[in-house]
């Protein structure tokens, strides 16, 4: 997925009200950018961080900039926009390019299921069990090379795990897919200390037959693309 407009570098001044960030452009101009991330962004919102913004001149948008990436001191990138994983994955799923999820002839996003929920992707093909795929964006890292989910308590995420288990019980295939929007991750695990209930829900889902996939991203200020599969460490 290429960014619609070339990104420009800036420095983060502060992130607030979840969806807003004050930033300083390289010419010293201070602006407010939209943050497409409702999560805590733990470890990603330190004032002074080098970030990358996508400018726009769309009169329908309240803000002329959107925060897309953070560039760490190591040179690694992390994607900020939680909507990116589904956009990247939809194209890859349709092309049969997601390891472990090949061979489906139809990819339907945002299909209603469970209790007032929508599955990120429902994959179908003649002669195969339907496959329910829930996607989570992973951005937290508190140890070198190790990405973690979640970065805050997520009752909604725990609910999704239970609903995936129900799909398995009904004879379907269910997959929990963690898309890691970091270029410095070599493996993925659960942040059980942040949300013990999610960790317990994950263990129950795995015991029920829900599958887990973890995939990285290749990220530059020009684009975000699907990367290679990553090992998942459950404990």
C-alpha cells in the first residue's frame, strides 16, 4: 500500500484526546495532525520523536495532516494507523499471498457474526469450510525484537477470541491474525501483564481450535507492504 501523498518528517510535541497530535515541521511550523489510532500507543508517543506525516488538501477533512509513521532511533519504523492492516491484508488475501490462507475464492470484509460483531474477513471457497479471520495491529515492543499485543486492556479483543471459538465449534475455521506494524520485530507474544483477561481468552481460544498467525510488515515513508511470517510465542 503506497501512501497517497509523499510523507514529510516532523517532530512530535504531544499526542492528546486519542486522535490528535501537535507536531513541529522541519521549517519550525507547528501543526495539529490526525491520529488514526484509538489505542494507548504505549512507547510510541514520546515528545520529540521523529515522525512522518501525510499532508492533504481535502476540504472535507478537518486537519491537513495525518500521522502515519514513527521512526525510532534505531532507524526502524512503526506504523501508527490501525486501519492499515486491513487495507494491506485485503489485497494480499484476494491475491492468495497470505501464507496459511491461500486457496479461497472469495474475500468478504466486515461480515456480521457473533453478538453484534463484524469479522474482519470471511474467506470462502467451494468444498472448504468458511474461514473467519480476525486481524489485530501490533505496535508495542518492550524488548528488542519482540512485538507484543495488546498495548492496553481490550475487552473487545477478548470478546472476539470467544466468538472465534464459537465459529470453530460450529464447524468453521477461525484464525487470529496479528499483523506487526514494526520493522524491528522478529517474534510476537502476548502482553499478559497488561491484559490478563485477554491472555486467558487467548489460551481458551487456542484450546478450542482457533489458529494463530503472525505476519510482519515492510515499512518505509513511501509504502507499507505485507512482510514475512513471524513466530508467535504464546508464553
